[in-house]
């Protein structure tokens, strides 16, 4: 994955560590690149489908952005994420964005 610029993980609450530490592997891919990529993880702990370790950092050490709009259409999700990636890559918003996603999407 030498040319990976961004990593986006959806439904991360269902990932497991039994085949290795997927989170550290993904983090390593992002850290070795020279790009200004993003590593975003979407998770809903109320939808977790197992009781095994998921490999995510402790919930209190995670950056949080609470999604306030439900988007169930994959085309709309792709468009929103693509726009955010362009903004992050161009330096328009910071790599560690910490604001209201609703406010950001309304801009």
C-alpha cells in the first residue's frame, strides 16, 4: 500500500484483532507516507456485533466528531468524503478536525 493517500474505515466496531493489530497497520501506512492524508474511522459502539477486542484506541483517547445527519446513500457519502479529503489535502481544514460535522458540511 505504498501509494495509499487516505484510509477510511466504516463499521470499525465490527473489526477484530484476532488476525493482527489492524489499527496499528493502518496507522503505519499513513505515517510512512509523505502526504497529508487522513485516517478516519467511523464507529457506532451500539452496533457492535461481537465481544472480542476491536483494536481501537480507548474511547477517551479518540478524537470525536459526532455525525448529526444520517446519510444512507453511498453516492452522497462518497461525495461528502471526497470533498472533505480535498479540503484536508489542500490545507483548508486541519488534519485533526475537531468541530461540529454539521457546521462543516453546511459551509
